[in-house]
C-alpha cells in the first residue's frame, strides 16, 4: 500500500467514524433520563446560579431521578443535589458557559426564567444538552480514537487490522451510545485506558526505571485518579492500574510525580461532597431522594456486594445486554488473553512486557466485571448494553488488535483471514449495538434483541433522531440514513479494502468477512426466550413513537398524510401504511387502514 493510498484511506476511515460521532443527536425529553439530566442540571446551576444545588433547574424542567435531598444546616430546608461523581460536570462548565453566554444569545435565546414559555424552556434544555455532549464527551472521545489508532501502530503495522479494531471499539460497543450522552461512562473508558497505555509504553520504550519520565508518571497518576472522579466504583480498577504504575515508575521522583498527578483530582471531588452533602469524604448515595435506592446503597460497600455468577454471565454473554453478546468483536480480545500470555511476539524483554501488560488489563477488566456483578442495582436500569462496563471496551479492543497481529504473523493467508474476520465481526458489532446507539442512548431492560426489536423497526418506519443538517434547512430523515450508512461502511473498508493480495488470498479475506459477519449476528437475530417477535418494535418502547423528537417526519406520519389526501383511489398506499404500522405494534390501526383500500392486497404486490 503506497503512502498516498495509506494517507487517503486513513482520512476516509476516520471521516466515516466522525459522522456518527458528531452529526446525530439522539434525544427524547419525555424519557427524562436521570443519568444525563441530573448532570446537565448541575452544570447549568453552576454557571447560572453559582451553586451545586439543582433546585432551580428542577423547578424549571421538573423532577428527575438520581438526586439526593439534603437538609440545609442553617434553616433546615431541603435542597436537591446530583448523586454522581462530579468530574464530567466540572469538565462541562466551559462548554455550557460558551453556549449560554455566546452561542445562544447570537441565536436570539437567553436562559429561561419562570415566566418563559414552555417552548423556550425545552429549546434551552435540548440545545444545552447537545452543546455539553459535543464539547465535553464527543470531541475528547473522538480524539481518543485517533490516539488509540496511533498507539496500536506499536503492536501491528497492518492499517486494516487497526481500523477494524478502532471501528469495533468506537462504533461497535456501547462506547458510541454513551458518547451521545452527557455522562461519565465513555470518558471513564478513555481515562482508564490512558492510565494503562501510558504506563505500558513508558515501560516498553525505557528499559531502565531511571529513564522513565516523571511527566508521564504524573499523567498516569492524573488519569488513574480521574477514573474515580468520573465514576466512584472505578476505585478497584484505579487501584490495579496504580499498582502497575508504581511498579513501573519505582523511583522516588517518579513516585512523587505520580502522587501529585493523582492529587489533582481529589480536592475538586471533596469540595463537591462538602458543598453538596456537608462532608468532604461522603458521596450522597445514602441520601438519595428515591428511598428504595437509598436503602439499597446502605448494603455492603455503598451498594456493592459479592458478585453473582448469574450476573457475571448476563453482563458478559446476554445477547441483548452483555458485553460480548452485543459486541462479538470483543471475543477476539477475550480468547486472545491466553495466547498473549503464553506465546507473545518479540524479543525476551518485549515478550515479558506483553505478558505483564496483558495480565494487568485482563485483571482490571475482571475487577470491572466482578464489581458490576456485585452491585445491588447490577442491571443499572435503562441502558444500552452494560453501561458500567464501557471502560472494558478499549482494553478488549487492544487485546483483539494484538491477537490479530499475533495470529497473522508472516503468513499472507492467515493475515487475509484475520483482516476479513476482524472486519466482519466489527460490522456485526456495529449492527448489533452501534445502530442502537445512534437512534437512542438508553433502553428499557426487557428488550431481548435491541437490533431486531428496536433498531430495525425504527429505521424502517423513519423514527430517527435529529441531525446537524437541520441547522441548514435539511429537515428530512435522509441525512441520518447517510450517517448510518457511513458507520456501516467503516468496518467494510477495514475488512475489504483492496490491497496487493492475490485473487485467491483476497477471496479468502472476503469469505472470512462474510462468515464472521454471519456468525457475529447470530446472537442479535436468535429467537428470544420470551417468545417476542423479531423485527417488530418491542412493546416497552412503542410509546417512544408517540413523543419522538423531532415529531412528524417519520414515514408513518408522512404516508398517512398522503393516504388521507388521495383517499381510497390509491389503495396500495393504505397497505403500505398498514405494513409500517404493524412494525411498531399498531395492529388494530393497521386493520382499519387496510379496510380503507378499494382493491385487494394481491393487486398491490
């Protein structure tokens, strides 16, 4: 592959990844997602009211869950505060300030008051949420994917394997869904992997501890403690990463730098605890406004008990919820652990480094899964995939990239198989969970097959979210489908981009791609145990279509307008409308509309 071709392929690939990251806006105000809105309210209150209390946003936009009710020490009145680690909120303040004080006024909008119209209030909440996502979550996470691809170059020189790995991580896990939410899960994934990777690389490039840079040690300390500032339960993972770092930077000056980097995040967290809950050492989970949740968090260590094997199995394997069940590409990283531990590539020192690094990230992921399986609320409510396991994605993707290169070796045949399988499994992962993430970022717990019972029905009927093309007057749904097509094209480029392979070798790659795609889609398309129908919208999300945003541009609404206009003279329109109504569970209405047709269905086929 020439330099010019490689450069062009690189730009093309990341352009395809960029589109689903930045150009769509899954948002349903009526769902009232507490995971996001309690953080949005807190950020708004810091900028507009100079307090962590979210009393005023709650009065403006209404109640939301995940709040603590804390009595004032002065007058005994009750005040609301979010029950979340505060790092994402701190990070969101500059972006919200820019939106509130510069962008919104330029558009003729100002922060709503009690006398503002409901439309103005909803406009402000919707667009400030979009701004917070763009600046605080989406931009850093996309930059991380650029960095991740460069980091993988140290382990594989094959750009197609790297692109398949990046596509699987960025678009084929719930990393994408939580990129589209002002929440901590995707930033936590970035922070944890950076703490690991910076340590691993410094250990690899500097054999002597005296040569390892104190600046890198400080960065590692910062990212390790940032994990806890983003999500409290990451403490166990942060401890493992910190032990790895201390073992690597075992010199007084480096350890001091590591400690100073870690200390940076502690005062802001303690300050939030003090101002919100009256104690710098106490998070607010036992003060939760929802009494049931408060009681649950008094069990064990802040609601963390011993893990259950049933929970571990569901978190990992469930085809509608599990990490590997919805992201089959990550199986490569899982099955590659013993290979990387026993038979790594390279010189003796390189092999020892790979063994140690593999042991560290595998142990960190085991801790991540085990802690999540021990939560009282282990299912974590409405989610896309296991939201507390988003941080496992970069680690298993890294393991998969290393495993693919180890398998390929110097054999053109094995490399063709690896490229095809990587691309096919990446595409299967994107179909199974990525299509969900760019439609909506949180789902009820009883959807057995999200791709077949949520993504396909909504895409078929045109219930797709807002997109940036609306800013320039392109209000139809077409642009969203262009973005979705770009997202699906990314792993195809990675798996099937033509190189100088012989025809037989390329044919083997294409066959591997197809077989891996078919195998990877089996869980997403397998019949659910609850007997629910595939390719029909799940009953638990049918109400979504009643308050979908933006309203009125789905195919059912548009077809109904057309059918009502022409009456029964064009009967096939009524049958087409009835077909779409059945897809979203409106069977009774479908029968009524079919009855309005003046000719039989057989004449319309």
